[in-house]
């Protein structure tokens, strides 16, 4: 579908011209790696592409689901920018723990619809958005927030999202003259990761690491690590890895980060997992939280809890590689939204 | 595929002047015993076939009423094996039984085993709304091998090319989704639905069952002479959910079928 549209012309030029503002650089160079940076609309560059696609199809209304609220904010932002009506589905539980983003979406003019069904998180918000979409498909385009859902979404979102990987790869080559040793990204549905990995898939020497949410530990059953702890199944129109019980019922998930709190994962990740091109690991809530604090202290960059999982893994990798190791980490969102989920000590803690 | 003799379902839904009624219930709603009781009662009421839902945690095609019924059934431990017991008990009454569920519980149960066990229970056909016809093998093949009908759905948004493929792969009947959207009672049915029936008739001689949104006697009147059968789900499930006997509603709907 997206390939049938005037896809190439809107792919780079138009997207970048809309959002590349001087005070909002696409990449911050820090420490030993390049961090693909959290701009105002955080996770993704796919929204502009999808909004343009919606307009090309003559759709006046956009719907989206959101977990962490980042995707909802991004959708609301592009809709405000292009004058499209916007409805965002969000689980009750996520509205509570990501209330700042709820306010941002409303400020941007979006309607936020509370989803009280099931687990009250991303999975049920996605189901509700799909139901809206099949009902109002004549007027409405559904911007899925990840590389999940029915075809052609996983492919389309990857193609739009890969801008971040292509840019990062180019920057590495132009600044360092060579590619990174490893690329690390967190994986919920897996859009930021696939966007980053796609550019490096053919670079066989570059190690690719996807980091899932181990919640309270994969063995406890309270986690969201579909690839590490699930088995193949169908949810939301694609066949991939899925957290499910013995009867094929989708299991409730747990993660400290709303954006990773999803029982499925994009089908291309299942392929990259099975073919072993990408290593998938899982990082617990506690580890992610420690990385969140450490990064805030050391770098002055407060990461979102989602990429904080990847940060923990990057730390392990860095120790493994030793000095001179070069790691590209996708810092797919900023942590302001997570201030309510993170216990901040009343007094400042001693420096680590 | 539609070669060979007409199947049990096809014969049951073949129109002979009247509109046929297909009643839907959810296995295990409000519990296994009661769903068998209600199903047996409906089987004897004059309906042409009964559709039995197997609950799934994420029923994308369903509106609030059937979603809730599924949740209640799951909370009572209903699963594929339990639903096949319900289906078997109701099929024993002689009415053709169609199972309706999503692909993941079938895959998880093992699709080949599911086909054999459903046939053993006396089931006539299976509807899987999230199994697109393009991806339906090998599951559909296993169902056919077990002499089960594979009922695929068409919607107002289905392209003509896909419509043809869906009709080719369907047996028993073709399920025409009358509305764009999910299951659930509607006040009015869309005016364009008869055009969809016309398009389907161009591609197949199978009976056409209309479903989604159908809940009232006046809907039956509107479908009489246009479709072969009407599937009523949410309206019946809603009666059961409120602890009421759905039989009066079904009788009223049946009266409007003539």
C-alpha cells in the first residue's frame, strides 16, 4: 500500500524538512557511542510518513493506540501539524502511569479514549483501535505504533522507521569512518529496534542486540519478553512470538515501562530471532531502573524507561568489549514521562 | 471447495422461501452446563443451525457483548476441549453446529487434532475470522479432510478479486458481514448490504448468511428474500448475560423469517 503511494519523495526530504529543527538535533554524540536522540516527539519518525499517507488516501481522521504515551503524543503532534482529527486509545493503567503524556495529547487536540477492557494496557488499547479502524475504515487511518498488526503494517512501519538506522549508520561512517561493533535497542513491539537494525542487517560484523522487558524476572511469569519467554502464536493479525497459556489465551504482561508492556512482538523480530541474526535478551525492571538513574547522572540525559532496558544491556556489552568498544544505542524516548513511575529519593543520593 | 454433494450445513441453510436463522451462543457462558442447556433449547426451537463461540482473550471481531461473554467463559475455565464437549452435546440434538473462534486457540490446541476432535463431536463447520483465506492452508485443508465446512467471511470492504477467492474456498455457506465493524446489535442495517449479497451470488451458489448487527424482527424482514440466512449473536448472548431465557427473542425472530 505505502509502496503504491508516492513513497520515495515523502520518505526523506519532506519528513526531515518538517521536523528537523535546529534546537532539536537528530543525534547527540555522547560517551563512546552515538545516541540517536530523543527529540520532542521522541520514539519515531514513522508518524510523519503515515500522516502523509493518510492524507494521500483522503482520510480525515487518524487513530492510534499507545502504551507509554509516546506514540500517542507523536500521532497527536502530526495530526495537529496537518490538521487531522486524532483519537488515541490508551489503557486505564497506562493513563495512570503516563499521565503527563495524556495531558500532552489533550493539549495537542487529540481525544484520548480510556480502554478499561482486559489488562487495561497496550494490548487492549491495540485491540480497541483495530475495532475502531474496521468500523471507520472509510474515513480513518490507523497509525499503529509499532511493527505489529496485520500486513502491511510491520513492513510499512519498518520502512518508515528505518530512517533512524540509515542516519545513524551514515553518521558512524562519516564521523568515525567505520561501523559500530554492536547496535542495541529495546524491543516491545519492536519498531525502534527494527528501524535501527534494518540498516545494519547486511553488515554481518555488527552485532545486533534486542532487549526485551524481563519485568520481575522471566521465571516469575511477570514479564513482557515474548521472544525470550514466549512461543509462536497469532495476535493482532500477525504470526510471531507470543506470551500465551497452554490454551492459546494471551497472558497478562508486566513491565515497569508501559511501552514494552505488550505480549507480542513484530513478526520480523521473530524471523531475526529464529535466523539468529539478532540476539534477544531480557532485562528486569530493577536493572532498567538502575540504568535510568545512572544515565541521568553520568550523561545528563534522562532516558525513557523503555530504552533504559537497552542501556543496561549496553553497559554489560561495554564491560565485555573493554576500552575501544563501540556501541550504538537507540535512545528511543526521553524519561520526563516516567517521573511518576520512578521513585525519586527525597534527598539526593550519593554519587555512584 | 464446492465440488461434490451439498454439505449438511449447505442443505440446512438452503432457502425454501423462508429466511433461515442461525443462533450464536458462547461456549461456557455463563458456565459450561448452562450453555449446553441453552444450546439444546435453541436447537429445538426451529433454528437452522447453531454457531458456538470458543472464547479467546483478544476477540478482535467482537463487540462488547460477546467480548464480555468470552471473558466470563474464560474465567470459568472454558477452553477448546471444553467447548468441543458443549458442541458435542448440542450437536446430539440434530441441529448443525458451526464453531466460531480465533486462530490462536486452534493453533495452540494443534489444528489437526482440533479438526479430528470437532468432527468426532459432530460439528459441521468452522468459522475463523482472523484466518485470512490467503493464509488458510494447511489449517483449512485439515478441516476439509475431517469433512468440516470452512466458512469464510466477506465484508463490504472486500475487493471483487478477494471475494471470488473467498467464495471458492468457502463451503457450507458464505458469511456476509453486513456492516464495517465488529459484532453487536445495531438499530438499522446498512442499505448497501444487498449489493454485497449480489456480488457474492455472482461467484457462488452457496447459501449466504448475513451477520453482525442483526438483532431485531425488522432486520429479518429486511433480509427475507435477499440473504438465505441471518446470524444473530449479541442480541441472544445479551439475554443470556442478563440471566434471561433467549427463547422468546428467538421465537420472535423466527416468526419474522417467514
